């Protein structure tokens, strides 16, 4: 696995992944966890999420994610469209939900 430096908006994460697009999806997933219920066992109330956001700092994505294997703030970083990644992430979450329903 490679190490990827992913940044967008106020989000800066170092992610181990097989490919840059997988690192980008992981950052989308981690960011979306703060606002939507992703796992039933991890569900927090809106109030708890708000309090956690204040304590940890709310992650806000920009229009693009910049990904590099070298470091942050690289002019040669690959760019991914945030909206396209959100659409792909949503499709993955729907597929996982359907699989879980089939296994029940």
C-alpha cells in the first residue's frame, strides 16, 4: 500500500491505500461520518455530532481533493472532483446497505 496525502478545504489526511482514488473515497467517507449515520452502531444524535464537531473541528471539503504521494501542498498533486466522489461514495453506501439487507 502507498501513503497518500489528501487535502481539500480544511481537511488534511494521510491515508494508506492501494490507489489514489481509494484514498480519496476514504477521506470522503471519514468526512461524511460526521454528518450522516454510516453505521448503526456508531450512530450519534445530531446534538452529539454537533458537540463532537466543536471539539474536534468540523471537516469541510472544497470543490476538489488534491492527492499526492509526496506531501501536502504539491503543485503536481492529482485532483479529484468532490461531487463526483460523493456520488461514488453514495453508490457504495447504497450497495452495502442492500448487501446487509440480503444477509439478514
